[in-house]
């Protein structure tokens, strides 16, 4: 839960939030917003009339057809930006210039120049910026971090995280299929893994050597990357994501299976449709948005304790001097000289809930932000370095890294 206020002024106060971009990302975060008693969803903005009407009917919130109009609403205190990647920077700047606090989804921007402009805008306006939607917020990663910091397994020695998903087979809009607009697995999924290993490893990545891959004719964007990261203290980390959906990492755990969003047969059919041009991606995408036919099955399964399975973050193995750590079905496995221990998570939470808590604590309770603008910029720098390294076939040295938050 968000930290409780200590004064009558903030006790019980709800943060009035506006949502900009009511797409698939919004469908994912909305259940967490609904269940957060400290958040009041007061406005939404999108260019899609159907989703605006559904949003208004469901929440009774005001709706706008532009971020400019939403940010002119004096009731809105903070803005959640889940628009396409190419709009993250300009929309953050628009909100900041109008005095709104901002949570921007990953990636923070599509260039370091854009990220720098975002930092300048929030500093000038005096508002707060949180770089959100990475799984480093999640309880598995936070529990791993606590174990590492406790020193019970000695110093951190290495990290390895890999994901095999069906990401490339999910419905995509035109800008998602354009690398220049932030499309592809390195931009869209890299932040999950990079933010995680940076958080666990202390934040300061010294250099990157990476490769991206693009080998399916039905998708004109990279669907694969592999990278070796070296931290300033010499700690190595490898990050890998294969989004082509043939083999799924979930098959490697006994409680998993060969399905994320699609079964094996569905994945094969989708590949065929993408190759022969018969897939209606707009309809499939709309089905995942608010009020769509797939929204409930994908994002609104409540009241059930679901086991962890390798998802877009993937399987993470942390190696320390005296043991290893990895995700378990409902917690994390700790392997040490004393045997194997399944450490439960402190509570049933999610990375999305944690983002809302960080926003509330920052704006209402004036608590320090962990996922700051400079932190998001440092994660973006690693993503861009993987792509640059692949293109130039050389090691890329970094200059904008910041330490992990306390």
C-alpha cells in the first residue's frame, strides 16, 4: 500500500489522475488503477472515439481528444502517458509545461536527445517525472534485491535473463512496425530486462556489446536481441529476448505451458496470416483495448492467485558468491550451501500497482522517486547501445548511467 500520510492535510487524499492514450497499455494498467484507493481517475484522452465513449461510460470520467485539452483541465494533477513511443517525449513536455506530474511508460523516449528535453521540461516546471512500466517494480525483483543487499549470499557476481515470447505475433499498429518510431523488441521489451539488471547490479553499466535480429518476413522490425553488459565494478549480465513465438520459455517450468497469449496452433496460423496479408490487425488490436472482446481475458482476471511464469521479462538467474536466486511459482528460489529455500513474496502485488504507489508517494507525500527521469534515460541509453553495437559490431561505452536508488 502507498505510505500513509502523517498529517490531516494528506490523510485519505486521492490523487486525481488523467490517462493519455487509452490503448492496450491502458487496458493493462486500468485494473490496478481501479483497485488503488488513493487514485481517482478523472480524465482520459485518445483519438479513438469508441474507446473514449467506453472509458467515459465505465468510469464517469471526462474525456478529451487531445493531451493539450486534458492538460488544461485544472482538476487533473498528474498524467499517465501510455501513447505510442514516438509521443512519449512530446506528450511529457506538454504535460510538464502545464504543471502536471507525469508517469511515462517504457521506453522513456526514442532518443537521448528527446530524453534530455523531457528532463529539462520537468526541471523547469518543477513537476515530478516517473519512468514507469518495467518489471523492476515487481515483487519478484524487489525480493531478489533485498536478498542481494542483505549480503547473506555474499557479493553479486553475475546475472543472466532470457525471454522467449510470442511478442512479435501480437497485433501491431503502423508505428509499432517502424524502428524509427520506437518499434521492435529492443525498444519495446528491452527496458524490462535492462531496468531489472541495472536495479540489481547497482545501476552503473560501463559498456554494452549487443546484437539484434530480424528474420521473419511478416514483421519489418527486430524481433530478437542478445547483449552482454559489464557494470563499472566488473559484474557481467547477459540479456536475451526472442519474440518470434516458436519456443516459449514458459515450457521450462513444470507449471507453465506452451501458451502465452496464443497456443502453438494459433501462433502458426498468425504467422501464415502475416505472410499472406490476411490478418486484420486493426480489429485484433481493438479487441484488446478497453471494452474489446479480449480485454477481460487478457487483463481483468481478478480474485485468483496466479503462479509466476516466464513472461516478457523472462527467466532471471542471479549468481552470488555463495548461492543463486531465480523466480519460483509463488516466490523466489534461493540456492545456498544450506540447500534450496522457496522464499515467498512479501505480498501479492504487481509491478503496475507499485508504479501507482510510487506516483502517489512522490506527489502527495513528497517521497523520493526511485524511477526518476535520469534513471529512465540511463536504461534507454543501454537499449540504444544494444542497437548501435549490433549495427557497428563493437563495444559501446556509456556515459549517462546513474546509481540504483536506495
